[in-house]
């Protein structure tokens, strides 16, 4: 049980922090408006020069290896929904780390997602 | 800030990519890792053997390819949309994961879990009706 809990924590905490850092990196790049392959490649190369991107990728890689370990122990249809607890962390991170306006309506959606996740966990067959 | 039709369209399109390729990658990874077997101990030599076997699996690499496609769509949409919008909006993927787990991996999914997934989708529906972008471009 300790192993599973550690893996879940790594997936939720490191995964969400990583995504927040990647978002900050992409916001410094600016809105992508040209979707031609060469333009997209240029955007990706520019993004790779932003420090936040590498901090984010490092944390997401850690979460990925934790996911691999957990998938060897649990069913995918249980593992993936339980990691949705990261929505609560994500909304907080969006508000305080990225300065987004998380409206009451958005919080309500996040709350429903968290309830759904709990039900998925309780319903483990 | 009222989002334009174009902004909504490209946001939904990239989230659709995420919803398709994310779950597909997860299921392929799961199938590949299950074939390798459970990680029994944390000994470094055992960890090395486990990951060597994992990365020798074609199914695992197909999963990684699918997740890479997901990641590109993800970082592109985050260049304009809020993280607190994209993250919950893309959780429709949970329904897709459950369906794929049931159809491909023959996993058992109880009624409570299906209900939980339905609640998650309702949350996504509510988030989807907020503006994708609340910060200045």
C-alpha cells in the first residue's frame, strides 16, 4: 500500500507542478496562430529554450515513471481517474502561480471532477 | 473577456487531440507494462531489469508515441488557453480510458465507477462553458 500511495503522490504533485511550469513556459512564447508544420517546429524549439519548460518536463518525467510503476500494480481504469485529484492542485496553481481568474463556475466544475474521482476510487471492483 | 469563435474552435480541436491520444497512450503503456509483469522489489538491479524490459516493448513505444502527440497538442493549446481550463476540460479522457480499459484490456468496471466517470464529465461540461482564456495574451 505504501508503494501505491507514493506513486499516486508523485503522479499528482510532480505531474501538476510540471504542467504548471510548462504552461508558464508556453505563455512566455505567446499564442500559436500558425499551424503549418515548420512553424510548429519553430514554436517547439523556442519553447525548449525557456527554463520553465525544462523544470516542467523534469517533473513530468518523474510523474511518468511513477505512472509506469503504478500501472504494473493497478488497473488503468482505476489509476488514471484517481490521478484526477490533481485538478484541485491545478486550479490552485492556475490561480496563484499563473494568475488565472478561476471563476466560481470553474471551481464548481473542478469540485464535481474531484467527487467523480472519489466515486471511481470507492467503486474499485 | 468574451472568447472569439476562432479561439473556442482551435481550443476544442486541440483538446480533442488530447482526449484521443492521451488515453490511447495510457492504454498502450498499461498493456505493455502488464506484459512485463509487476515490479516486485525496489532493488536497483531489479528496477534496471524492469525498465529495460519495459523499453524493449513495442507496445510501450507505441504508447510513448501516442503520448508525445498528446503532449504537442497540450503545449500548443496552453500557449493561449488557461491551465485551469484545459486541465479539467481534457478530463473527458477518463471516459475514453474506461471504455478502452473495458474493451481492450477486459478490465472490470463497476456501476459506481461508471457513475464517477459521469460526474467527472459533468464537471468538464461546466468548466467547458467558462472562457478558455482569462489572462492577457
